[in-house]
C-alpha cells in the first residue's frame, strides 16, 4: 500500500473542458507503452486495438454531460481514468449507466481505482442514475475485491464473450443500485 503522503498527491477531476494535453495524456495511458492492451496480465479490457489521439478527441467530443470522463493524476501524469457510459440507447435504460475504470499498471493497488470509483459513483448519483453496471474478467481478483468493497454485486457471467490472444474469455457482470 502506498503511503498517505503519496495518496494526498492524487487528484481526481472531471474532464469537462479537456485540453489537447489532457487528451494526449489520456491517449498515452490507453495506447502508450504501459497500455492495458499489452502485457501478461490482460486483466483490464477486451479491447484489442490501439487508439489514436484523434480517435480519443472524437470520443471525448461525442460525450455529453450524462457521460463524464474523470482522470486521476499525480505530478502531471494521468495514472487512471474512469467514465460513465450509455448502457443502452433505449429510453427505458436512461437511468442505468455503464462504468469503465482503468488504472495504469504501476499504480494498481495504490488507491487510484478506489479514488476513481468513489468519484464516479458520486457523479452517477448526482446525475440521477438509479443503477451502475460494469463488466470485468472473473480472474481480475484485485478489481473484483475493489468492486465488492465499493458495493457492487455479481449478476452473472457471459461465457466465452470474446477472444484475447487466441483464447475465449468469460466476462463477469456486476451491478450496484445507487
């Protein structure tokens, strides 16, 4: 566990008016050398393609006030991000939101994920969502423990939901009533 002094340096904020530098930092976290798309652990995403800075700019521009992106930063470096995403385009699902959270490998287990989750849970309640859902890998033990501590409950498993590195992987669905 990181010291309290290091945690105090962590700053979580909404990217409501992102600068080019903000978007470059966000892109770097997702597609740079420490990307969750590479490495042995592969515990963060079913995504298999790198994103470009222009694609991330378009992604941010298409988001509205009900679907904010938050970043965790320390010493000017983005070390994690989270977003509230549309669960389903049908109006009946307007009060259900999907969660994405990613923490840079070197910062996992140091309070970044918890800080991001606390922030997005507060935003979701403030916006007026009734329920938050997420999808994670059943073998993401640290993530599962954090989600459970933050009040999420397992709903079920999509078996063989996608392929990573030539093998089928299951995806666990979790939810929290807000």
